[in-house]
C-alpha cells in the first residue's frame, strides 16, 4: 500500500527530476512500468546518489541490482575513477544493465556479477564506502551480517524496502501472505542495525522506506 498520498509522491519525484534530464533513465523507468519491475524510483535514486556523494564514495557494493537502475545513480556518485559492483541472478538483467549504462556513459564504472549476491560479495576483498541492500527480503538479516564489518568507518550501509508497505508497523498485514512472511526478516535486520553501537542509523520514510546507517566506529 502507498505510504504517501500520490500527490506527495508525485511532488517528490518531480523535484528529484529537477536538473536530471536523461533519456536512458527515462527508458529504464518506462521498462519498469511496462514489465512491473520494481525499481527504487527517481526520488530514492537521487537520495542514494546524495548519500554516496556526501561521503565521497568511490567503491559501492550493490546486493541486488536488477537491470541497473540504482547503479545509474551510484555510478554518477563515484565518478570516473570509482567502481560500483552490481549483482543479480539473472543474466538477462546484466545484459540490459550493460545496454542502458553503456549508453549513459557509466558502464566503465560498473563491475556486474551474475549469481547470488552474497556469494559474489564474499568473493571480493576489502572494505566498501557503501553497501546497498535490495535483495529478496528474507535474505536481509544475512545481508547485514555479511556487510556490517565490511563498511569502512565513515561509510554507509543502505537498505531499501524497510517499511515494506507499513507491514513492519502492523499496517497492511493480511493482504499478501508472501509479503507478510518476510516481514519478520526485515524487522530483524533493522533492529540488528539499530542495536549495533558502531552505526548511527535513520530510517527515511521515502517511498517504501530507506534505512541509512553510518559507521562511526
């Protein structure tokens, strides 16, 4: 269920589009509408870019990338010498992402890995400036376990869909057994982040909820 009145959501989306006119981004949004593919949307995308730019991010790990919509914003943030590691289990999404991001002039900043997101993450070494989580919701606790020690001090753990249509607060339950089933996993991950004294976190009620946690120690 929408958490914001449609008029407010439209206002935020329009505001996020100010100064950002990009034909490739328009195509990606059109594809998402046509195929019912979940993307973060332009307002959240700009928020992700802002957060990454604010900490001077140069290395971003995406756990769940689809056809590259959120990577578009992260790739803009990291600059020409930065890197965004994308993950998705569907090779068709990887091919679509390459097509879109290459035309947007951002593909050289992308390392796209097809396969399980957490397996791909484990194969990489070192810390990241941002770890972004948007995998299947039942995997959220495992994603946090994998990410919490690999975000650099001063870096961010960011997670989408953390309000889950209000289900985390008991709103909208009973309308979808599948969504209800994974709600406890989202709540458990969010609580674990909140309980970690090394992180300062805020759950931003934008779209379906964006959890942003800054590692401070």
